[in-house]
């Protein structure tokens, strides 16, 4: 079990940093498109902030479809392993 902890942490870090890079790029292009090449204003940022609201709502909805895969998913196995779920 200890062998996969570092791999899992590395995979999570990779996903966080790579997705952050792509989302930042997408947000920058959105800001540029909304401003029409002109100066960025508060109104432009307020319009672009809808991206984050939609992202949070979408993330919440997607979490409803996740399954438990740890010991809590199989209480019988947790009981025999001696680990509290």
C-alpha cells in the first residue's frame, strides 16, 4: 500500500498543475475575446468570472457520480483488515 501512495500523490500533482495551466490559458483567451483587444475593465472580468461559477457547479454535479473505492465501499473487508473505515 505504501508503494502506491507516492505514485498517487505524483499523479494528483501532475493533474492539478497541468489542468491549472490549461484553464489559465483558456481564461486568458476568454478575457482577450471579451475585451475585443481593448483595455481590460472590471466589466470584462465580471463577465469572464462566469467561467468559474460554471466550473464550480459542474464540479459539484460530477462529484455526485463518484463511487467510494476505499475501505468504506466494502465494510466486510474493512472489518477483517482491522482498519476503521
